[in-house]
C-alpha cells in the first residue's frame, strides 16, 4: 500500500474497551501522524467502550444483531454507518463476533484485530487461559488482518510475554493486556503511516 490518504478509523467493540481507550490516549498525545477516529459501533448496549467513545466526542452506535433478519443484513448496516462516516480502516477492539462477507468485501485488507496469544497458537475465546493451562512458557499478543477464518489473517505484529511459575491465568492476562495496548498502537501506526505490501501471508513493511 502506498500512503496517500488520512486513515479514518471505525472501531467495532463489544466490551470494556481498554484497547480503544489506550489508542485514544496515544492519539491525544500526538503519537499518530495521520489518523482520525470517526465512530465506534458496539453489538452490546452495556459495553463500556460506547461510553468511552461518547466521552471523547466520537459518534457511538449500538446495533443489536437481534434487530436484523440475519447476520448479512446486520453487517450491511455496519458497513453503511462506516462508509457514511468516511471510514477507510476498521479496527476490532474486543469485538466478539466473527466478521462476515459484507464487512470483508467492503474493507478488503482494511480490518485489523488484536488477539491475546501468539497466533497461530490459541485462536478463539479465552486465549490467555488456553495458553496458561496448556503450560506454555511464553505467550503474548498478535495484531493481524481479519480474514474469513477465526483469528487467521496475515500477521502485522506480535509481542511476547513470559509465563512465570507464580502466575495465575489472571496475572498472565493482565500482563498480556499491558503489551496489547502498546502493540496495537505500534501496529496501527505502522500500517497507516508506512508503505507495506502483502507477499502471500507475509506483511512486508517497506520503510
Ligand atoms: C483483548 O484481550 C483483545 O485481545 C481481545 O479482546 C479483549 C478486549 O479487551 N480481542 P478490551 O475491550 O480492549 O479491554
């Protein structure tokens, strides 16, 4: 990709929104050169992420899938809101639904997710607990493009976290989360400010 346009970000979230909050903090500190947060959409009415958006004057929408005949129609409405907000990058900040065709086709190689394990190990829910109980000595987090699989798209960046003998699963989750906040910002900055290309599954940064 050659950098030409400003990155206009739409955020999808389902929960507490700590990754979103930490990206906004970095944004307010001037960390990103070329980026605006245009809107946040949540599938959960009670998601604290909605409140974080409102407090930061970012248009926030709650869309329940139950109000739509099927997932396709639900996603088409998400696409409509994102497009009418001028969005050209979508970030999943704890969005707990698989992304379907309408979103993937509207934003090819423009949807990125953060996952709390070193993919391809431990995709899916409760990745930190999966890694902890498997007994790995190193885990971490991954920022990746979203494709039609489960946490399976090309990897943009990863960070490792050691598992200590004294850790509980909650301790490990907490230390991974701290690294997620840093990694997400770094990857979002690189992908929106540097030139990059996809060589098969490999994301290659050119500058
Ligand atoms: C994070 O652990 C992220 O990796 C996963 O969902 C969680 C969201 O946390 N995809 P938060 O809502 O950003 O605090």
